[in-house]
């Protein structure tokens, strides 16, 4: 569940444009780089060429919603500290 914290935030704009419903679904993967490569080879458009630091100490990458019936897909991998 998402709620905008400011009227001009990205979340507020998304809800205004799309209405209520699923914003995104996240999938935890063991190897984000391998998964990004697999998705790219399958024809999916990724929103970045490399993983970014995301919430909860995870690396993340998003799949463009145009390829997933309007639902933003997030793949994420836990960052392992040594």
C-alpha cells in the first residue's frame, strides 16, 4: 500500500494518473545482474543499466511497466556486507 507524503511527489502523480491499485511488485533474487541479463534477453525494457541502491539495504532494478501490463516490476537482491 502506498500513500503520497506530498502532493507533488512521484507517488501522488502516479495515483492521480493511474488511480488506486497495484503500484509495483518486488521479487527477491539471488543474482540481480544475472536476472537483469535474462530479462533483457527476453525483450523486457529495464529502467536502468545497472542496479541501484534501494530500500531495506537491497540493490534494485525495475522493469518498464509497458512490458508488464502496466505494473511496475522490481527485482531486488540483498546487499551482503563482508
